[in-house]
C-alpha cells in the first residue's frame, strides 16, 4: 500500500490517530487529529497534549513499543479549544520505511462503539442510582415511623397509667362510698381500654386484632380488678376484629363482666360464661351469668353500665338482647361490615 | 377457639409474708423470716409512683422508697436492701431500667418485677440477664399489681 493510500485510509477514520516515535514525537496525525488538536501538533509531541503528569503516557508508549498487538490505555488530552477530553487509547508497534513507530488511536470515551446501547446503560444506571436513593430514603422514613409509632403507643399506655393513678388517688381521698364505687368502675374501664391498646400494639396487623386473645385479655384484665369470687369461662372463635370494633367491644365486655360480678359474684359458685362466636351474619358476643337475673326495671342512665353498653352497641350498629335465662344473659350481634 | 377458666379468689389474709432467700453480692445467703416484704420502686412518673406506693401500702408491703434514676436506684438499693424491685424501663434522664436491673442483680442479688409499657419480645430478651421476676405491662390497676406481687411472692416462697 502506498503512502498516499495509507494516509487516505487514516484520514477517513473518525477518531484521531497518531504515529509517534518512542518519545511521543508526532510523525503523523490524521485529519481527525488535526481537526481536534490543530495542525501545528504535527512535529510536536503527544506529551504536549496530555495533562500532567506524563509518566503514565510514557509508560503506555513503552509498553506499546514492545508489541505488535494492540494494547488498551487511556489519557486525558487537551483539544485546540483547551477543553479536556478523556480518550480510550489503542496503541501498537509499527514500522514505516524501516523506522519503528507507535501507532496510537484515540477513541472518544463518549463515542462508544454502540452509542444507543451505551446511552441506555447510562440511563438504566442513573435510574438504578435514583431508585436506590429513593429506597434508602423510604427505609429511613419507615424506621422513623416505626420509632414514632412505638413512641406513641408508649405514651398512650403511660398516659392511661397516669389516668388510673389519678382516679385511684381520688378514690382513696373520697369519703363517699358512691363516689368510690364510681371511680373504681372508671378505673376498670380505663384498664380495659389499656388492655385493648396493648393488644393493638402487639398485633402485627395494622387494622385488626385477633378475636380469641382479645376476649381473653379483656376477661383477664376485668377479672383481676373485680376482686370477688367469680368463675369466668371463656370461649372465642378465631378471627379478626377491626380496631374500630375492638375498643367499644372491650368496654362492653368489661361492663357486662362487672355487672355479672355484682349480681352473680356474691354467691357461692358464682360464674359467668363469655362467648364470642363467628357466623355467616357476623359476630355474636354472649355474656351469661348464673346470678338472680335482670331486675324488672334496670337503671338506664347513659353513664351507668347498661346505658354505656347500649350506647356503644349503637356505635357499633349492633343489636343487644338482654334476657333472663337461669341468670342474666346478654347477646350482642354485630356484622362484619363494621370491621373496616 | 380458646376455652379457659379464670378463678378469682380473695384470700382470707392477703398480706404478704417475706418468702425470699436473698443472696448478696458476696454470694452469702440471708434467709429472712416472716414479716413485711420490702419493695423498692423505680419509676420516673410521679403520679404513677404515687399510685404504686399507695397500692403497696394497701397490700401490706413495705415500700422502702422511690427512685427515678439509675443512680438513685443503686444508692437506695444499697442502703435499704429491699426484697424486690418494681422497675420501669424508661427512666429519668434516658436511664435504662434494664441496665439498672442487671446492675442491681450483680451488685445486690436483687431481682426485679418489670412494670413498663415496653414489654415487647426484644426488651424481654434484653432483660433476660437481669433474671426478672415477671412483667406487668402498663397500664395496670392496683389489684393487678397486687395479684402479680402475690404470685411472685408465692413462687419465691416455694423455692
């Protein structure tokens, strides 16, 4: 191949190409190289184009001079406008008219062999990076919310404890038996709310609690506070109760147990059966004691036990049936549609 | 489905008797005779501690005092040498009741009944080194506290 033909081929390439001696002296540069770095570079040295330090490029040229196989390298070169451009280098030893040279191709880092693919990869990398950042932010936010939720539960339980303390202190201070009795009932109600709050905190579900442990916990809490001799039998189907249902139901159950303790608890062998059953139509709560039964005209104040039960049943959209059946028997039915 | 029975009884004499055999930090045993069970309270909420003190008095226990920090608890335990401790988890000044309980166990051979809103599995696991007598989750009522103490006293008395 003649020299003119060789020059024409090299000039046809897109990327800058240099033919340099072992010291980096430029013996030839193609049209792309002259366009980018200036024609004055011919006769100059490749080292003039590279950013300091030169050692890396010198080492690279030395390695290239030892082989006819193309060796990869990289350098940041300054173009004619002074802008620094990062190039991937491909260099190999060659010989021209008996003189050894190094043939160096400068491949633009951004001018990839597969530009569309490279652009897509860059886009995907950016997206991955962005998603990782969002994920880290979300995880941090989740951790903060968990701490906040735990703190809120803790504060609620502590505040309920303080309420109980205040009520109990008032109970000790009063000389009125009626006031003492009323305050004791209030403490019982707060304790029932506290038991529900604890179950809600312990539950892994965000909207529901398990029915069987719920009934057991309320019975345990109320039983401890009642203090009379009373046997409580508990039967509960497994299922899920929504938090909206749980709180009023805890108070209803507490009131009915307290009522049972008042009327059936005084007698020997006093007992109450508590059942929470799940059916096609919804739930049924049954509280049945073996006391003397309901009085003909029970007190019906809104804040009295039965008044509270009625009001909370209305809140739940539940039906309430109170009857005498070898003792007082209360049946409360509520649908699943309330569990939202 | 669950099926359980709860039997509530009111004992003829609910007053507790000393039923603990204490081991101090030197490993010596000090078996104590009948008398009031002495209890130290570690709680930083004043209203709550007041209610606990009243409940203890009502239940026939000897409340040796209330501490609200780790430092106060260790000092009071050293001077009063109670039979057991009612311990909250989160104390004044960010002191940690679990760590205080472990220290009380190591120094004085004292065991704690934890009374806390922090009664989750992770906290219980962390407190295992203090060999706790039990856990009473907040909120609790005075009868619940006394029932728990009676159970603890009875269990310790059988050992």
